[in-house]
C-alpha cells in the first residue's frame, strides 16, 4: 500500500451545516478536474453519522482517480472526515477535515531531502489555491503521513507542531500564529496569497 501525502484543511462543522460544507468541497474537486459523475456518486450517501469513537467516517471511501499531466501522473483520492468532542477532551467543538491524498512515490524525488519531482510543487500550489476559494477558516496544509493533522491540532491548542508541513497557505484570520517563522521556511506571495514553503521543496 503506498504512503500518502495530503492537502488538508479544517472547518467548523456539525450535522446542521454538514451538507453545505460538503457542497463546497465538491466545487473544489470539480475545479481540480474530478468528473461530475464521480463527485455525485461519491457524495450522495455521505451523512453526519458519528462512530463510537467520535469520528465521522462516511466520507472516507472514495476511490483514487488518475490524472495525467504533461510530464507526470497523479493518483488523487478525496477524503472527508468529521471530528467531534467525543474523540478527545482537547476538542471542544465539531470540525470537518477535507483533504486530497497523493501517493508519495509519485511526488517525491528524494526521500532523504524531501525534494519534490519537477513540476509537482506548482501543481500542489494550484490545488491549494482551489481549496482557498471555498475554505479559509484555518490554514491549508500540505503534509505527509508523519505530520498528518499536526499543524491544525497545534492551531487549536493541541501540541506545538504548528510548522509541521511542507507547504501551507495561511489566511489572515490565523496569520498571527505564524509570525515566528523557522529559518527553513520561506514566505512567498503567490496569486496574492501567502504561502509558507519549506526550503527542501524548492530544490
């Protein structure tokens, strides 16, 4: 089974506004290039149903779709995951995680340095810009299996791994949490949006 990297963001959500949040994610996927039939078929049965452990798993069974570009291919899989206070006493409200999974072997050129393959960073940034058109409550993060979810957890007060990402697009509403930038990051303006990009990604 391949390792995964993720574009992920988080929005406050509950049973009442769940469908509204889902509709925004559908628009993101359509803009990225997912077929309308694929979107309709996969989203039609998603409901806010809490499991015993407090997670909402009903949006976790999407199939991967292969996207062919001029010099590389990507297998992409959407995920929708609900978080509720039943999971942990550190979570005091319900959240929805929406994300896009990448097979890491398709994007990483050198696992020792974290260097991306040619053209991958620009594609990831474009995807993140699509996310930002509909979601801007927290950062939009590009993470791997080790850092999965950590920057969001730090943002809501769980842990201190707020810089545990390779790329992030940070909205002004939470920009104050990113004032003390580590030396291994660079801040870039891309299409009038602030990105923080780890040095290794740009080599």
